[in-house]
C-alpha cells in the first residue's frame, strides 16, 4: 500500500503525463488536417480527340486549368498537343474542379468542366466544325443556283435556266440591299422567256426587273421587244422612248438600242448607237460584226469590211468566222 505522499506523486506524474499526452495529440491532429486541405497533384487526365465521325484529330491544343485558383499556390495551366492518333495525356494534375478546352483550326472550340478524382481520369473529346449561319447557307445556295442558271442559258437550256434562277431568287431576301442581285436574276429569267416565245411571262418578269432597277434601259428595251412580239406596237414604242430617255452610258445598252432600231427599220439610227457602243468598248466583237452587216445594208462597203475584220481579229475562232470571211471577200470584190 502506497503512502499518501507516493500517491500524490503518482497522481501528479499521471497528470503531467496526461498533459503531455493530450498536448501531443492536437499537434498531430493539426498536421493531419493541414495535409487534407493542401493541394493534391495525383490526378492523371487522358483521352482521345475525334471528329463527329470518330476520326482521330492530330494537332489539337488541349489545355487543363483549374476553375478556382488558390492565390497562394496558383495552378499553372497544362498545355498539350494531340498525337497523330488524337491522344493527349497529363499527369500531376490537381484534384479539383478543372476546365478542359480544345482548339483546332476548322473546328468549334471545345470547353467543359469536370471534378477530377485521384488516379486516372478519362475524358474523350468530340469536336465539330463551326455551325454555318443560315444567312451564309442561303447566300451560297443562291450563288450556286445562279451559276447553274447562267451555264444553262449558255447551253441553250432555257427552261432549266429559269428553274435554277427561281431557286436562286428563293434564297435572296427582297430588300433594297439585294436589288442588284434580284435585278440580274429577273433579267436572266426574262431573257429566257423571250427566247422561248413566252412573251406574257417575259413581260411579267421584266416588270419585276424594273421594280429592282427602274432606270435600267435594257429592261425597257426588253419590254419593248416583248410588246413588239405580242403585236402591241404602241406600248413597244413607249418603252423604246423610255429606254432612249435614260441617257445610258454603258456600251451594252447602246448596242441593244442599236439592234432594236435596226430591227425596226431605222438602220442609220441603229448604226449610230452601235458606233457609240464600240467607242465606249473597242473590244466588242458582237457590235463590230453587226456594224459590218448594217453598213453593208447602207452600201458603205469599206466600213462594213473594216468592222468585219475587227470582229475576226477579236473572235478568230468564232463559228461564224468562215462565213464572215466570205462576206469580206465578196465586199472587196464589189469595192474593186
């Protein structure tokens, strides 16, 4: 049995030991707590980048960064470039909420957020080409249809040309900004209707042409031609006068007016218009050829020869070249 002094000593010692013991536990606890909240870099992130069809995309820049940054220990973004089989890999990534982005020319930028866990994190990425705005798609469709329509006109397929031009028009908004494009479409449709002998349809389309280009002399001339073919000489004359009153300065309009005048019997007036056309554009083989025929009708044979030779010089491979050369030879024999 211990004396009271011994018991007191034992108690004090026990208390001291207890104090020492209880003091040592918090120190360890604090250390453990600090390690839990300190940044962990034992995540690995990998994956494959493909297009929508599953094809591997090489050269994609993949960047991993943290959504929330620790100002005391900022995370430096990890940048990678995918290999030829579309694979990327990053190690020592912080276990936190990460942002993954991917960029490649010709594709829409990819971005996502993911909570990264310890160990491997597989994140595959699918990239898509940029979405084309509807306005661009319509403009492309209009341009393609217009080109096909022009090719059909050149090939003499006027019904087909009208169909393509209508497709082009359906993709062009009817506003002031598009007046030139809509006028060109109507002009081509009207020209095809005239060739097909559908004069009522041509008149309606020319009116549409004039709605977009009210001062265009070629539209007035085309309308005059349509009325002439329909037998409405009075309306044809009014439209022809309206075309003349526009005071056009482009060679095509002078050429068209000249041909209309020649066809109506005013050969000398038509010659004057054609001469103005070639003055404005010396390289105008069609005008030179028709001036040759017109001067031949007025018995001005040397002038006819001059213009025919200009035509052959500008269009040596024309299918009409042989006939024109025969005409030149005949005119020269007449001149003597």
